[in-house]
C-alpha cells in the first residue's frame, strides 16, 4: 500500500499541473535567492513567476529542508 504524501509536498502534483513545470524546475529557480529569508524566497516565486502564496510557500519549505537552511 502506498503511503499518502503529507505536508508541503502534498501540493506538488497540483503545482506541476498548474504551472506546467516539474518541482525540480522550481527548486533550481530558488537557487537564485538561496541566501534569502523564507518569506523573501516565497515573494520571489510570487513576483517573478506568478505563483500563488500557498504553492510558493510549499516549495520554499521543502527547498529549505533539502538544502539545510
């Protein structure tokens, strides 16, 4: 039985569908603002890529964990 994905990553299928890019694409985009604070990274995705707040926040949360931030 497959375990249901929970937390921020549960948004990933809808993010990929809505914005037409795989999650890895968004992780690479965040490298441009790697040294910034969480909300600054969220605002970057919103301003530069037209992403909604919830989707941007989910991606940033996983990005920060994966990069030890």
